[in-house]
C-alpha cells in the first residue's frame, strides 16, 4: 500500500501580477492582478497485490 500527499503553494504565498501600463488609464502603474495558483493539496492511496 502506498499513501501519497502532495501540496503545492503550501504557505499560500502569491506573486503580484504585472502593473497597468496604459498611460491614459487612471490606474496607471497599479497592480491589480495576482499571478500563480492558490493552495492545492492532493491525497492518494494505491493498493497493489
């Protein structure tokens, strides 16, 4: 029997996305997006005989 637990981004850190680069925008230079995935956890069991 094999038991497996996988965790990605365990501490739930995030990376800021790219800033808005449109000069005519009132939000120029602001970062409003987040890059990357949220916390993902997987659990699996494999039984062989």
